[in-house]
C-alpha cells in the first residue's frame, strides 16, 4: 500500500476517530489509515462501493519562495509538466 499523503485535513482526523468507534463510514486518505486497514481495525468498502480518482489543484502565490519550493516539490512527486500547473489555456 502506498503511504503517500494526498489529502489530509483536521476533519480527516475526526472522521477517522468516528470510523474507529464504529459510528459510520468515512473517506480517509490511505496515508492516514493504512495501519488500521492492515490490522483489520477498519475495512475498505472500495470493493463494494467503488472508488473515485480525485483531481488535485494547486493554488499558490508564485512570488513566495515557499510556494515556489512547494511547487517544485510537487512537480517532482507527481512528475507534472509546467503547463499542467498553469491551468487551462
């Protein structure tokens, strides 16, 4: 299983706790729950309900050195072409 984070928010932690307590279903990034899946503490419903690919969109202030460093990082991680970061033509 991949341990690469795709989407984690403060809400993801709360959803994970509710799922672990048996209070319902939740969409969780694999990076946040792979241990629980491997141990059987939670189960994936992907084989019953299917799964959706998600599109990531990056918005950044390109005048910020931090933003430029993050864009460079994500380009390497996802092997994006620069045009894909510019948005629609």
